[in-house]
C-alpha cells in the first residue's frame, strides 16, 4: 500500500488490487471523498490483465505558485505491453469509482471546446441536449451519452467537502471526467479518463497517462486557479504581455463583407479616434472553407487590403478555419484522401455551408498545404493577427493517415500552423481548450455573442449573449494562465435586440475580466452613447476575479482590484429575467481600516439626477440582465480628497499605478497611452480648479505619466 498525504489531501493506492482512495483531513478528522480503482481498457473490449504491466505513481506536490500553505497529490499511470503481440489501447482510467457527493451537491463542468457550456451545476442538473446536427461541433463524440462529462478539469463541492481534479498534460489525450449521479444511493460515480483512441502499443513499449492532480479540502476557485498555473507551466503557455483590442467585421456584415466595407470602417474608426489596435476581417473573403487563397467577389488583393488597413493606423487581422472543409470546395474535390474518414467516407464535421468535413492534420501532404497556406497569409499577404476558427474539426473521431490519438492529431495540425506563422498572434476559437495550450496566444472561452440575449429552444452552446456570459464568467481561471481569454465582441449599436442594460453589463464584464476587447458594429451605426460605452471599457486591465465562482451557474459578482491605493471595481449582476434589487457594500471589497464604511461611486448610475457617491453600501433596482457597477475606495482617516472612481469601467485598475496625498496635493501616476477621467471626493471645504462632477466630487483629467492635482480649503 502506497500512501501520500499533503495538507488536506490524502491518496492511497494498493499495488496488488489497484484500489485507489482519496480522503480529506481537517481538524475534525478525515472524510473519504473517493473510492475506486485504476484501470486500462483495450480497444474492442479485450482483456488487458495478461498483456499489460501497470505502474501507479503517487507524488506530493505544492499545488500553487504563491506563498499559500497547501499541497496536492499527483497520480500518473504507466503501462507496458508485456505480451509478444501489439495491442490497441482504448483508455487509461486513472481513477474509476464512487464519491459521496449527491444530487444536491455541485459539480464544475468544463466544456469540450470554446463554445461548449461551462458552469457549476447541481449534480442532478444538466445542460440542455444538443441537437443531433450540432453534436459534431459542440460535444466530444467519444464521450458517453448517459453521463455528465467535464473535460480536462472538474470539481465537486457540497456536504462531503471539496474535491478538485484536473489533468496536467494535454498533448496526447482529450482527457475527461464522466460523472453519473445515483439519486437513490446519493452517490456519484466518476471516471477520470485519458482516451488513447485505439492507438497501437508494440511489445515492450510503454505509454504514460497524463498526470492527474488531486486537490481536496480547498475552495474550488483556489484549486482551479493553481491547477491552471500548473498546466500552463507544464505546457509552456503563451501568455501575451497585453491583450488585443480592435474591430471585427463579423457581427454586422457576416459573410456579406467586402474589402470596401473593411476600408470604410477603418476610416470611420480613424475619424472616431478610439484607441484600438486591430481591424480583423472575418468570414466572407474566401470562396469556400478550404479554398482560403481563392478570393470571393468583393476582394481582389488581400495584400492591398492589408496595406490600406495599416495606412489607416491599424494592425490587420484575418480569420481562417484551417481544419474545417466545405464539401463542395475545390480542396475536398481534389484531395478526398486528406480528410478524416469513417468506413471510407468523410466524417460529418457539423453543417455550415452545406455538409462540412474535417482535415486530417497527420497527412504529410496536408502538413505541406497548411504550411504553404499560412506562409501565404503571413508572408505574402502580411497578416500577423490570426483568428483560427472551428479548430475542433482536427480532433474529430475517425480514421487518419497516422496511428495517433485525436489529441496528437490536433496538436500536430496546430504545431504545423504555429511553425508556419512564427510569432504571429494566434486566437483559437471553436477549439478544445487545454490541448491548445502553448500553441495559441488567446482563446475564445464561450459561444458567439449575438444581436440578442437568447433564442428560446437553442442549446447553451449556440450564439447568444447569455451563453457567452456564462462561459466568460466560468472560465476566468484560465485567463493569463493558459492564454489570454477572448470573451468575443461587444455590440454597442442600438439597432440590435439587446437592451441598454445588456449592452452595459457585457461591457462591464469585458472591462473587469481583462480579456481581449473587440467591437463588431458598423462604425457608422454607433451613436454617441454606444461609442462612449465602448471607450469606457478601454484600455484592458490585467485581470479580474469572479467572486462567487462555483456557487451557481451564472456567478453574479466580478471584482477588479487596484493595487495602487486599495480601490476596487465591483460589478454586481442581475442575470434574472425580472428586475431585482442589488446591493454592494464597499466594506466587503476594500480595507476600511476603522475609517468609516468605505466610499462607493456608481460607475453606471441611472440618469435621474441621483447622487453617485455614497458613504457605505449602495442598493439599486437593476434591470433584467443588467448590473450595478460600483467603484469602491477606502475612506481616508482624515477629511481630505481621495480618488473614488473613474470613467474607465474597471476603475483604471491596471492604469493607475500610484495615488498619494501629501500637503494638499493628490499625486497620480497613469500608465496609459491616452488621458483618463478620474473622480475625487471633496469633503468639507476642499476645492480645486478642476471642474465639479457634482457637489461632492471633482472630475480630474489624468495624463499619461505623473500628475499632481492641488487642492485648497
């Protein structure tokens, strides 16, 4: 018997029976959280007992990259083919057994790819079923239909305690957790699986599972954050210093875009003067998926268009779907041998423009074609910001040129692209997330946004603001650990079905979480209010925290802290379909240090003349799908001016790098390219020459660099 204990996590393994157990230990004693076994399955259901030698390794590890005192246990399974014949491996079950978590307890369910719903649900709940036609796109077709499947990571929380599980490497298996809750017994069966997809293991050869990290007895949010840190470290995550900002053609023009539309919007952006980096051309420039270098009507020269976008002052970007092939494309007609097949026929990759197929990224001729295509895009056309969509197609089940796992095939395709584009910025979309780490710079973390909140009857993976919001909130732990999160585009024009509250809440969510920030309206259709809302979400901050992550499907609090002076931006959301009262108490988010209740400034105050600055809590009725956005600040121990808010929705959390008071002067250091409007309280008789916002606050314009605002009384 091997027993490894670290802080609250205890794991035991019996080498003779392959039984494995997990306990959590605290001051009151120990609680069993899992009991089961380690197993290996061969393709076709063959018996593995005589053919394989199975070795299980347990190791105690520090689970985080900070100074917190905690640990976890890593489990790795190594198998060796001891027979004289090759065998085909279906999967390694790193653990397979039961937990004491019941129907009323909660599970964090992580979706298969970008668009697949991700959230915390009760164990007796599930997301709506996908329509059959959408399943190739939205779900792992190899996962069982009778289980709730969470990919790469999962977490259970409730009466028995907390148990967080996650695999650390994702280059060889599309790892998953299959959960089945028995309402009668009040238990949940769980299997942690490294699929091997029937690959061959030759006599004497060895194969190792991905390492499973087991972290028990700790808040799920902390455990998942540390797990993402570990995955990013193992897989050499590419995390850019700053996230991209820009304009995208998709949500106004869709596939009807032309080169002239792009030029017109680039010119309109320049006239507007909004501080963004990119102009990205989306779907519509190509004749068919697969025929990326054959241009549709309305596009004559991508190199000339790129030059025109650059001349307008923006970095050009381009969308492609390199592994997703239209059935009537020239590529599919000329090279059917390049496609993933089943029984000799191309597999269904999910319909879009008629039937769609999947490119076999393991085929050497496909690798050459990918290299040539992307060298054309980057070197000849000159695009160095690339959005790669429908990437899941390379990982679909099926027959391939090479005998590799689906994850290995997927990685091989992305590695070919990365080698061709060098250091160009790559945004993944429609992608299995964790297997993309180290090859993409940013990742779409949710379904497409849309010009509406929801469509009744659609699944949780379909385009809708509501569906995008769910995933953005629940995948925040990935941001700046695995990649830069992409929440998808803001739509701020008034001609959509979105309400003002819905546009504001999404702007606040984008601003406070720190992901990429793109606009996708025709610029000429955006009114002054829409322009101002988008401007207030710029520039991006580094990161934000989902405060109630793990408690519900739609977390309701996002916090963005400002280290310079202990201030914070707090977005309290109402995701319900009816208006309700929402309350924010600054004392919960800033250090009041015995100096009163803290100050609260409403950043999205109603336009009714009511005061925006409060001493202590703020409570408002918030419209459906809207938010109460409050900038919180510590109240000074002395009666003097202090910063209380900013026009920037996230309170300039990453841009205000110092704020100090001395001898009647408020000194502010601003790390930004453009000036920023800040708000300061003016208690008593304190005054300055800056304009007043109201009788209690002053509007200050801080310029990049050092600023000094002198006050008198």
